[in-house]
C-alpha cells in the first residue's frame, strides 16, 4: 500500500472518530479510538513506539511516537484548541530520526479535525 493510500485511510478514520466523540477528550482517548478504527481497516498500527535520539553515537533522549502505521507513516495526535509550530517541528524531527518520509499531525480540536502532512526535509 502506498503512503498516499495509508494517509487517506488514517485521515478518514480520524474524521470517523471525531464524528462519534466530538471535542474535549484527552489525546489518549482519541488515540485508542483511532487504533480501533485503523485496525478495523486492516492497517498495522503500533502505539507508543519508542524512538531514541543519538548524538555522536550516544543516546541523548528518548520519546514515543503516538502511532506508527504500516511501518510507513508517523501519526502524532493532539487535542488542543490550536496547533503550534512546535507540534509540526516535533513531527519533522521524528521523521528524520526514524528516516521516514511522511507523517500526519492530527488535532481533534473544538472546530473539528485538522490534519497537517509533514515531510522529512530531505525529500522536499
């Protein structure tokens, strides 16, 4: 499955989750619901995938990627009033660290689902 197809499935699932739950839950609620939807669509999903950051072959940090779908697309979820530039930068850093080309930043906000596609710098 090409990443365009995967991202289309993820975005559709996010809208389905939002239509049922609406705004106001913690990010973890949306994440669990989105995993259910993606699994129903036969997509492989890893939750809270560990990501280690290295500098000169030394581990200098570790994080968890919210969702990693089909070993291709990193999905970062938010449930905030407005996305900030920092959210986008965080996702691009994850893409670079995992050497993946595309990620989705999905916000379950008060006016609906907002999706931003982010690409690793090297493919722009």
